[in-house]
C-alpha cells in the first residue's frame, strides 16, 4: 500500500479489521504502526471481513499443528474457498502461509478449479513463502531474497512481477512444491542446529565444562556455526514447521524428529536443574521467572517453552511461580514489577533475554528474597555482578564441578 497499490486487508476477526481501518495495529512490531497509519491515510489500505474483487489474492492465514503434530490446514482451505466467488480471469493467487509440501498442487488448485477458470492459463497460482523475522519484519520484507514457486512458469513470473513492486532482494523462481520445501527446511535447519546446541549444553553440564565457552571457541572455526542453547524453542514457526516434514516422511525424517524432541525436552531439563539446585529445601519453593514470551523483545507467547515450564511446575505442589515480563499483561502469575516478582522467592530464573533485563535492580531484588539463587538460561547476565550482590549464579550448559575449578586454577597458574 505504501508503494502505490490499492490493498484490501481481509480478516475474519472483526477487531483486526476495525483496528486497521482506524489506522491501528493489533500486533507489536517496530515501525508497523507508522506505516499502517500512512497507508490508511493515503486511502490505499482498507480492511474488510470479506474479500473484494482484485488483481491478486495473497493468502497468509495460520497453519498451526494439532495436538497429534499434524498440519491443520483448515484456515488455508477456508480462506481459499472464500476467494473463489471473487476470482476473475487473469487473477493471481499466492499462498504465503508456511505449508506442507503439495499444498498448492493438491489442496489449493482443486478448490480454485471450482471457479471454472483454467489453472495456469486463466488463473496464475503459486507459493511465495514468507521469511521475515519477527522484530525485523519491515526491513526483511523488503530486503530479504524471495522464492517464488509457480504451478507453471508463467504463474511464477507473474507472481515475481507483483513482489518486484516492493522487494529489493533477489527473487528466485522454482516450482510450488520446491518453494514449500525450501521454507520448511529453512526453519528445520535452524531447529536442528539449536537442538545440537541444547544437546551440547546437557553434555557440558554432565562433564563439568561451559557450553557457551565451547560454542564461542568452536565458532572461531571458519565453517562452524553452533547456535545458542536455551530453555527450549518457541514461536509458531520453528516449533511447528519441522512437523510438516515429519508428518509426510515419518520413516525418513529421523534427525528432524529427534531435534524437535530434543528442543521440546528443554523445559523439563530446566525444571530438573531447578529441582537439583533447590533439593535441600523441603517446603514449597517459590520461583521468579523473568520473561515468558517465545523470544526477546516481542510480545508473542505462541509455543513459548516458558509457558510449558510453568505448566510443568503447576503439575507439582512443591512449586509456587511468579512471573514478570515487560511485554505481557494479564498472565495469571504476573507480578507488577521486578521487586514484586522477587518477593519471598528462592530462585530467579532468567528465561527470556529482553533488553529490559540488562540492568536488573539486583540489590533490591535480593533484599526481598528468601534464598538467593540466580539461574541464567541464556548466558545473558554478568556472573560477577550477580555474585557481588550475594546470589549464587547457575548457568544452563555449565556445571561447575570440582574438576572444572581445578582445571581453571591450573590454567591460571600456568599463565
Ligand atoms: N508472523 C511471521 O513473522 C511469519 C509468519 N509466517 C506464516 O504466515 C502464516 C500466518 O502467520 P501469522 O500472520 O503470524 O498468523 P496470525 O495468527 O498472526 O494472523 C493470521 C490472521 O489470519 C486471520 N484468519 C484466519 N482465518 C482466516 C480466513 N479464513 N480468512 C481471512 N483471515 C483469516 C486470523 O484472524 C489472523 O488475524 C503462517 O503460515 C505462518 O507460519 C511465515 C513467516 C513469518
Ligand atoms: C530460519 C529462520 O531464521 N527463521 C525465522 C523464524 O523466526 P523466529 O522468530 O521463530 O526465529 P528465532 O529467532 O530463531 O526464534 C525461534 C526460537 O528459537 C530460539 N533460539 C533461537 C536461536 C538460537 O540460537 N537458540 C534458540 O534457542 C528462540 O529463543 C525462539 O524460542 O521463523 C520465521 C517463520 O517462519 O515465521 C522465519 O520467517 C524467520 O526468518
């Protein structure tokens, strides 16, 4: 809309539509409010609960997984069916939702055929996966390279020409099914690499060294890029998309499935570590959790591993939980500030590395706590600073064994 096109934003949620028409946004994303205001004011962006006739239709509805880890394609089916009555000869239809392989060819095309138009000749159809990173969406939307998979060459070319209106990155053409698999493998690549880092974290805890130090040093190799361990992988992308591959290839996608399970095991692993740290306390223990979103500096809690951790603690009667997240209001355990969250607590768990947590009021927090344990799952907080304030600092991916202490002393003595 800010590049001169007339855009109709269609959503079944009336609240989203009403907000957009007032020039307001319903998600947190840097600079999006300014851009939407400008687009609405220019008259180029309007929203409605029903589609209008148009030259091109872009489908970007949710593609979640069910409890059984199967792709839920109901939103894509519903949205595609909704546009059929509005289609005209020469229209372009693009699926942007991250989808299992074969979605365009086997699910969307048969629905679009109900329009009576010849697919690929009178209707141009394809998949152009969205690759933006939440928190950097507006920059990446324009500057990322894009893949366009058509059901035939002319479809891919027509879709490419549409994206050229606002994309500065390169646009690569392929088939619809290849484009679907590219998107799934991009997120799977990241998920598998994070699983490797999480496994390393557990191994290092086992042998008494620091995984973060191993990663930093190993990554000095020109062809090594180990990712960061943490309390688990969240979001509606990495925690979801690999399952689309596993569902269709259960006997082959073994590494992918094991990686998913490894990352999903991290909240339980964090709880096991807390059990071990607080094993001598026999009464109900209070845990203060800093951050519950799925990653830093955003308000999205979808598939957050911290929510999973809280659920695990809820199942136990020896834990009481208190939470503080500057991006979240209304969580059932939400404290009003960083002092309130620490009241009568036994352990602070740094779960999400929001920038807001860079300068914690550690002295004031320590004053209201019962025991002063600080468990950092992100290697985010300065160990010396925390220890200076009287806390015992514990880091995910590190177990300070006697062996490690002795080795470090020996190294220090040699230097
Ligand atoms: N959010 C992101 O940064 C990225 C999202 N994606 C993919 O894009 C797709 C959409 O994701 P999000 O925008 O994050 O989801 P979302 O849940 O934030 O928004 C989807 C919107 O679609 C609406 N909707 C549902 N059914 C509809 C229908 N039949 N007709 C019209 N509107 C309908 C919902 O009310 C909701 O407002 C997913 O497949 C996701 O994996 C891919 C890359 C990045
Ligand atoms: C390959 C890739 O980088 N995909 C991006 C990803 O966005 P998303 O916000 O889900 O990715 P993320 O920043 O890796 O975070 C996912 C999760 O992984 C965790 N995480 C991430 C990196 C890391 O080294 N260790 C780690 O534990 C994060 O804490 C978070 O819980 O998924 C998006 C999507 O598909 O929606 C996609 O558009 C984005 O480009």
